[in-house]
C-alpha cells in the first residue's frame, strides 16, 4: 500500500521553508508532492533548488483548496492520499499508525490524526482537534474544540469512528476519493472536507481518528479567523453541505439555520464586527442563488442521512454551558 503526501501551496514559500524539513525527515514511507496553485512568490523555484526529490504538480490557477486538490490528485498514482496543509509540523513515525489502520481495517476510508496547536503544543488545535462531528443543523465541532473552547491534550480522546476529518491533515483512499468525485469545487475553501466526509458517510464509508499519529498545526496561515471572507465561506458552505446531504424536511432545517445564523450576526454586532455581519448576509444571498441547482442535486441522492452527535451544539454550548465534548 503506497502513500502520497500532497501539500497544496499558494504563495507559501515561507511556510514551506519552515515546515517541509519535518515532512521530508519523517515521511520515508511516502512520496512527497507539492501541488502549486499558480504561486508568484518563487515557491516552486525554492522546492526545485532545495528539495529535488519532491515532485511538483503545477496547477494553472488558484482554484482554492477544493479545485486545487481535485486537479493535482489526478496526477498522483499512490493508493493513499495524505492532504497536508503547508503550515503543519509532522512528527516521527506519524505515518505508521495510519498505514496500519488502513491495512488492518479495509472498511476505513478516511483518517485524521491528532492535531495539536503548533504555538501551544499541549493543547488541541482549532481545525480538527481529535476528530469532527456536526449537530442536527449542520454546525461542525470537534472533540477537544467546541467553538472557541480549546482543551488541553491529556490523551482523553481514544481512537474511534468520527463524522468528519480535518482538511488540515486528511488521509483518504484514492479509490474512495475518485468514487466520490473529489471535493465540491464550488466551496473554494472551508468545509469541503465535511461535505466529502458526509457524502462518504451516506455511502457507508468509515472515517476514523487515530491518536497515535500526531501533527502540529499553525492554523489560519492562509486565511485568518478575523477575515470576513472566512466567515462568508464557512456560513455559505455549511448551508451547501446541509442542503446536499441531510435527510428530513429541508425547509425546517434551513429555516432553523436562518434563525441561528441571525443570532450569530447579532453576536458580531455586539463585537462591532460589521464586516462579518455583512459576510453572513452575503453567504445567505449566495446560497439562495445556488439553491435551485442544489435542490436538483439533492433529488439525485437517494441515500441521504442526517447524522448528529447532539441536537444543537449552539444550545448545548451557549445555553447549557457545555464547553467540552
């Protein structure tokens, strides 16, 4: 079973300088690729000069995470894809338990390792932590991170089946990625991995968390949480995902989300984050424009499922005060 580590890059020369050494040192089992999204900062020249053993895939445009990986992975022949953010430090033997899980359990299709904070290494990192779940209304959260509450890693979360794996470090079988037709390129970035995992779940593929593999993630290196564009993509793409994949009465789910997203907008109002309020409105407008097409797609999916670990993470966190998984 061969594995490819594929790092998507866009003008990330400084990140490659900082984090490629650990990937090269600790990934002897893998073929390493850098998929470049039409960078203009001499990233490719840096790799060619300093890491001639790394294979370079040059995309013709910056299509974001979704399109960038869809295009690049067409050129990767290995059995297992590891989609790795350029701002991740990997650790010794990080690939061994992942390969062992794929080998021992053929039903496992997607895997996420333990993701800790590069800047605070005994705590989980926001993007993925110890594996992801969603609530009934499509809001994502993780073991080890709910909203902005981050837990210290005390090995409290064991290996288990999860609902979604973080795109920061995302392992998937090539045959499964192809069977799912890859990422939805409309997403550009953010939540495309949740959509992919949900589609995998609907087809009875399993997604696992393997805590024996540890990586450290900077987070926000490409698009910080303070950026309204990130708010826009998260809210819009969450609605896309819910509409495409959830079973049940869609009108009720979307109406409830409209109310809850309105509450989020009011929260931003009290924080004087007016551009984030505008981003939520823009997200809903973009969603309603895309809705006819999404509904057509929804009709073609006969095996939709509504999976959730808790009914409302918003209610549980903000009203009941539950800050941990």
